[in-house]
């Protein structure tokens, strides 16, 4: 398993545990990290938005729910066009096209 896949899986498993414990806000925070890690890989990118949608539903955060629905629809186009902004957290409160700084503890190249 590649480094990116391993890192994504580790973060996603932790987020899923928080989801099961109904700690949706903490879950979303971890999913932001999963999004940053998984964004270059189509399936990982979709998975991060799917789980963000589930956590937003748990919070009944309707703007986030709408934003995640849009991002699930836009993800294939982002991959087809190569418009994937580095470091973007994937949340509805930020532009889907806005690059953001990578967290300090996350290497720029995980592959």
C-alpha cells in the first residue's frame, strides 16, 4: 500500500470512529485532513466528501450538507480538468477552487 493510501486510511478510520461516537464536529476536522491527503486520488477524494456529507447530516448543518452534495458532483470534473487546489480542506465554508497551505506535519509528496 502506498504512503498516501496508508495515511488516508489511518485518518479515515479515526474519523469513522468519531462518527460512530456521534462526535461529528471532531469527525469533520479529521475529514479535512483526509481530504487534503486523498484529494489527488479520485476514489479517496470522493470518500472524503461522502464522509463529510454524513458528518454534516449528523450535525444537521444544512449549508455543509448542500456544499458536500455539490462537491460530490464536482469531484469528477475537478479530476478531469486537473483543477484540484493543493491543501484545500474540502469544507463548504471554503471555495472548492482555493489552494490552501498544507499542514506543517504533512509532507507535500506522500507517494
